[in-house]
């Protein structure tokens, strides 16, 4: 007479501003520490009070977090720091077993640890922060690319720069020619790609839907188009153009995220079954015959 074991429910919170594959990797690791992952998305007001205004508003951040395939439930308007009251709510109402955060220190404006209470209660677990990507780094790449485009127009990016400099303005200033954040520090290992993959091909009679694009700076519009594309068949295959094609079509300053970074963001999306890392610009006869069941090819010329 086996009793069904209660699922372990874990909670991770965050701002998830300008969502990137580092955030997705944090959610992936958090989900692996339990059976169900509940994510708290911090409200705009709380972010403003603790670290300055977010670039993406709450409703967009909610769309992005909800689209990640490792997420089971999302709470909007979560507090920035886990208070006694909110922790009780997590335990009693949401049945949370563990509260999880990356291994970077998370200090409040008053210098205290945002997770001190959870640690004290013995309900805190840590995951490894992903190297080589952060919102600050992405903004740095964007600033450098606007600079490359129009060196004379130096006031253009001042408000973005103010929001993200956090005392790091030298990092952005120093970047001009090759030393800056424009260069990605991400190392695409096969293990990371496997971790993000579904590992399942299409079934025998599956209707495969194909859509391609750059998917640079993966955002809520991309999520929506992928969701719609997936409803047209049984298996969604996404072709991601390589950096050379994107540069040739959109200008030398693009893409901001390189091919492998863009592939991880797309792979983390729950509507996506598989990606082609470096898809051709034109869909060739070969490609169609290779994918025998290609049922529907979507052409959205403006999927950037
Ligand atoms: N995180 C991570 N790796 C990164 C960036 C974030 O593992 N490269 C994790 C954080 O540790 C946190 C969660 O993602 O547990 C949500 O992050 P967020 O609150 O948005 O934190 P930031 O550290 O501010 O992320 P970023 O600097 O990229 O904005």
C-alpha cells in the first residue's frame, strides 16, 4: 500500500529584467532541486525602491518567466526581500519547501542579506550563477553598438546608461574598441545545450512546424509568435540564423546576442521542441526533404 509522496515545491524569486539565458539556467537548476517550481516575479515598485527602474515592466517580465519550460507556477508582485510575513505565506499557502537563489550575494540597500530569514529557517538552497551574462552586460553591448552606429550622437544612450551603470560607468566608457562588453564571454559547451534540450524528436506522424529568425534579445513578442506557431502543428522546429546572416541582413551592429546565446533562449521556451543552430536564410529543397514531415513553414519576414 504505497502512499504517494508529496512533491517537493521550490521557490525562486527575481526581477528577471531583460530576461536572458542566465535567468533560464537559474530556473532550470532550481527546478532540478524539487518537483515543482514556483517563481516570484518582483513588482516594478519594489525593483525601483531597491535597484532603480527595470527596463521591462512587470507584465512583460511575467510573460517571459511563464514561457520558460521549467516553470510550473508564477506569482506576480513578489517582494524584493523575503520578509517574515511573506515567508509564512510561502510555507502555508504555497506549500513551499525550499527557497532558492543564485550564489551571488543579494544585499538590500541597508546592507542586510535578502535571504537571511530563509537561511535561518533552514529552508534555503543555492544554485550556481551563470558566468558571462547579466542584464548589465547586455546593456553594455547595446550601448557599444549604438555608439558604433552613431559616434556623434553621444547623448542618445545616456538614460539607459544611467539606469545600468550602478557605479560601473567606466566599464561602458572603456569599451570603444574591442575591450568592452560587446564581446560575449559565453562558452557554448555541448553539455549546456543538452541541458536546455528536450531530447525528443517528432513522433512518426507529427506535423512539424518550422519558423526561422534571428531571435536576438529574446522578448515577449518572440514568445507570442512561437506560441502561435506551436498551435499549428505537433512539433515546433525553430531555425536560428547565424551571426553572419543576421549582420548581413540587419547591419553590422547586430546581433547583440551571439548564435549560441540566442539558441539557448529559444530552447528554454516551452513552445519550442527543437532548434537548428545556424539555419540557412532560405529554406532549401534539401531541408524540406530532410524533414519529411514538414507540415507548415511559417514565413515572418520581420522576426528579428
Ligand atoms: N541569475 C543567474 N545567472 C545570471 C543572472 C542571474 O543565475 N547570469 C539568477 C540570480 O542569482 C537569481 C535569478 O537568476 O537567483 C533571478 O535574477 P535577478 O533577480 O533578475 O538578478 P540579477 O542578479 O540582477 O540578474 P541580472 O544581473 O542579469 O539582471
